[in-house]
C-alpha cells in the first residue's frame, strides 16, 4: 500500500515556481495514522500544535525591491491534515518573484492558504531578521540524558518495551539531542531534539528512556507522528497527571518542524536551539 505522501511531489524531481501558487500545497490526512495508533480524532488524548519555522521566505514590494523574512507557522495538532513539507517549501518559493503591498498582506495570504489545506485555523507570525536575532538561542529545559553510559543496539523500530518505571512520585524535565528518524518516502534523515516534562506517581528510568528514543533512529515516519508516538507510549506507561512531549527538528529545505503534544494547555516555546 502506498504511503499517502507518495501522491505528492516528495522525492520527485521538481520544477521550482517563483510566482505565487497556492495549488502547490499538499495535504496528508492525520486520520490514517490516528487509526493506526487507535485514536479517535474527535477525542484525542492530547492538545498541541506543530510549529514550522520558514527561514527561506522572500517576496517583492511594488517598487521591485526584495524583502526577506522568517515566518513561524502554528498548525493545530487536531487539524484534519498535515501540510506535506516539500509542498510547503515549493509554495513558499512561489512568493519569490511575486509582488505584495506589505508584510501584513503576505501573512494574511499565508494564513488563508495554509488554513484551507490543514482544515483548521493556522496562525502565521512574521519576523524580520533583527527580531529573529534578538530572540537569540534557547536551551531545552531539565536534565540532558545523553551522557548516560549505556549499551544500545536497537535502531529500526521504536520499542516501548524499552521504557521502565519505578513506583515513585516524580516531576521531571528531561531532554535528549539524540532523536533521529527518517522520511517515510525518501528515507532522508531527520535530526532532532526532544524534551519531556511529566508529573505523576511513576518515575521514568533514564537509561530505558534513552534506549527508547534512540530506537527511532532508522524508523520511517513524519516528525509529527514520531512525537505523537512518544507521547502515547509515555502516557500509557506513566498514567501521568501531566505530560508534555516537545521536539525541535533541524531544518530541511529551509523549514524546521517542532511538534508539541501535551495533556494540558501550555504556552508553546518557539526558541531556536543551537543546531537550528
């Protein structure tokens, strides 16, 4: 059975358009993966958002002068569709030789187009380069588990059986920079960092958590779906009072994707990590 993204331009030789064209955007239904996870799309066990950062964004003013900017795009995690990343890149490139009155016009148009494809209200925030520079770099919260001296030998399929707990009240923030997965169509590697914040009556074994995260290394799936799988596996194991899983992936094609999944409403951190 073909992956839904096989019908997109992902992995195919492509002619890049430089005139605005919203038809380049390609939607992938979340429903298929939700059903594989045993989820009901109307009653998801998490809240969340997928935050995209667009670094290669430019258009022309009426004078013909180019503008460059960065955009932060928030797609609700319960939207019916994911926006396929290569189609998003092609869409953004179509702005390059297109004329717009001002930044507000570009922002409004992007919100309209992306919302139509996602099937839910998408928020777009524009930053000029001075604003982006002023934000600086961020660090993930809590303890990094990457320094643990452990043996690891599983890389091809995420294995929740590697996760272990102890009966102990815990509130921890942990993170790792060793997350890696692969595109389900092209096999290209997707590098990322992941942060986990949980509270409950069970405490995670850090060695088991690190082995589990590394077991995604050759796994083929989209960023959003990897984070959902991590959230669901931890949620089933911990039965927590609160849980948030947040990943920040490196950019590919001028875009990075940063999914958040949480049991509760929380502010979404948009700080860039050093590798981003």
